[in-house]
């Protein structure tokens, strides 16, 4: 049964590949409701803590979606969204929280890390080396079921219902996801482009994913020296 499910899941994602994307970015050049990347992550047990790190480069000033993880029960199970420039919005199991006051540079790389621990409910958002005050969201929550992860679009239902006005336009790279909170040192290493322990649920150096629509893989221009 488990094998059959794995087989069926692999049919649904189309031509999934597994690749080391070090020094690569995904480019989303057009605003659309059908261009996206679907990274595959397997949860061995429900998520009760997580860290997401990623970098994005965008020239858009409208709403956009940075990372969308849906479960069968919650389209916005773990969602990082930007309602406008300079405002980040965290969602856990369809409850949201705005985080203003952090860097959001238009036409430059932004490095973001979000840590969440359901035990305390504490969330911290880091952007370009600065961090937010700690905020409560997702206390005692757990993220269960097979996750559907999408880059480039926002899932209004499990695996679909994308809206062009919420799509991402620009470049995304270095996406890592852990089932734990990682240390401030690891986060600082990540932000500066230095060595860090890669994500155990999503690892950019060994990403299993499929692509739909107009998405391109290009060389990364994230400037590591600038960030030292
Ligand atoms: C985290 O993920 C690893 C690998 O899937 C798993 O072995 C471990 O049990 C998970 N830990 C927690 C706390 O979920």
C-alpha cells in the first residue's frame, strides 16, 4: 500500500528530478497562475517545529508569495507571504501574523529565515542579518499529512487554486527546510553565504522537484563577498 502511494505520488508530480542546485537560481520571469516549482519533502512525523531559509530577488511592489506549504487540512499550513513591500506575513495552519519593519530590498537579494517552535509558539523572522521581535503563532499546532510545497504560487487549496496576483516574479535560491529550529549562528552563516548544515526536509544541494510553466534555472549571482 505504501509503495502504491509512493508510486501514485510520483505520477502526480510529473517529471521530478533530483539535483544539486548549488550556485543555481530558479527564475520566474512572468506573472502567471501556472508557473511554479514543486519541491518534494517527506514528513516522517508531524511537524511541530520548523526553520525555513531562502533567498529571493524581485522588482515587484505588489503582493507576492515566497513559500507555500499546504496540507490536506490547511492550504496555508506553513506559508511565507508578502502582502506589500516591507511586510512579511507568516501563516501556520491558516492563522496569520504580520511582521513589518524588516529589510525587503527591491531589485536586490534578500536572505530570509523563519523559525517556529510549537511548544512555545515562538516565531522569529530574520532578513539580511536583522531579526524580528519574537511573536506567538502556531502554539501547540502541528503540521500533518503529506505536504504540498510550491515555489512561485500561493495554494488556495491543496496543490492548486493559484492566483496570478499572488504569484512570485523574480529569482529564488538556497531554499532549505528543517524540522527543528536552527541556531542563530547557523542563521547568520546562512545569511552571509558561509557554510551551514543544510536542511533535512528540503536541501538545495539535493533537491527533489518538478517544474511547471515558465521557470528557468540560471547561475546564481548572490554576492557572497558583499555580505561578509
Ligand atoms: C526530523 O526529520 C528526520 C528525517 O526525516 C527524522 O528522522 C526525525 O525524526 C524528524 N524529527 C522530528 C522532531 O520530527
